[in-house]
């Protein structure tokens, strides 16, 4: 079945959706994107995603004339046209067409694309037994500005993914890859942010390490503090993670994913929390899902 996408205010077959070769997203990677999912047809934490997107657009001189209500309406229509109850959503914004050469003024005709696809199944076994986290040699590059944009030039992540795939059977099936910063401190996963626990305190790398300021990351921090946990954002080495009692990764599609095995670049393995999701991860997952239920009910 051919999928339907949104392009600059129009719904159309994906094969008919075209972007100019002069689009500066294509020529220079001048663009941003947000990924999120729906629950009961509602885009979860959409206001937060749009705030990050609009602030980044402002810094890059991209004039985006859409708000959260516009996006929700478009996503609702896309779900219906693609015969999906819920879906994985990607909202992409590029600078749009421009002259060959770096820009001399703001972009006032942004290219906007919204795409949906079915959500991948996350088995209860994974929720209970967790995933492996493989330390990579690929380092997290420095951010584009003061903090990292969720931008179209994704080569650092792709190189990390290629390294992970190249390990084959030398790493655990379905493992996430973990990057350190250029200074050798914990950064983030290929598509996720990192949390770990020591002595009941929750730790996560600070955004000044060059990580993406993840929407789900920040939401989980707020949930944890609401539950009276101490959360520290800072600079930590891999040894701190290695000695933790439990860990998890977050992103907007998979929510909280427990990490139950750590693997070094040399192939050494360390099991966390007895090979199952730890108690704090379970408690935060329950709080996260309860907040989803409240959104659907409202």
C-alpha cells in the first residue's frame, strides 16, 4: 500500500512528493526534525516537541508557520488516510529553496514534511529483561551551536550505527550503541538518552556534553523529581555506569528501555539489576504510562 504524506500543506502519495534539488536541507543539511508517537491518536508531548523545533528554527533563521494544533490536525488526517490507529510520526522542516551558496538572509519558505508509519512492536520480554548497551569507539561529535540541534545532518549517528552493525555476533542482538564525548565522558546512545542509578540517586549526562536535549529525557527527569528522587546531571565516565545498580535509555518512541547488560569495546560484559528492569526504571515507566492515560482521557 502506498503511504500518504504531508508536504507543504498538501496530502499526497509518497511517490509523488518532491523536494527541489535547490532545497537547502538537501544542499547543506539546513533543517530539523522531530520524532514522536501517538497514543489514542494524540501526539504525546507535542507542545514540548514544537517548542524545541520552533526555538531551533528561530536560531537558524527558518520561519515556520505551524503550531502544535496544526501538526495534531495534520497527523490525525495522516493516520486516517494511512489506516493507522496510532503511529510513529516524523515532522521534518528544512530551510526550503535557495540559491547555490550559503544563505545571506532568513528562510521564509520552509519545506515541511510529515510522515507516519506503524509503530514497531516492543515485546514484554524486552520491557522485563531489557537490552544490552554496547560501548562504541565512535565518539559523539561536538554540537552545531551551544547545544545540539535535532538536525538533518545525522552522519555521526549513522557512523555509530554502522560500527554497531559491523560488530555482528560480537555484541548482543538488538543492542543499542553508546557514544562517549571527545573528552571520553558518557554522552548518549545512537537514538537515545542515558540514565543510571547509584545508591538511589539517578544520574544522566548534562546537555553540555553535546547530547541532544531529549524531550523524553527531560520529562523523565521531571517525573523522577516528582517522585522525590534526586536527579543529577553532570559529567561521568564509563566506570560510573559500569558500577551502577540499574540503567535505562529513553526516546520518544520507545519510552524507557531498561539496560540490563553493558558491553565494553573489548567485549567484556556486566549484568545490571539481575538481568531485569530495575525497580526505579519500573516505577518511572509506570508513572510515564499513567501520564499517557491521563492525556488520552482528557
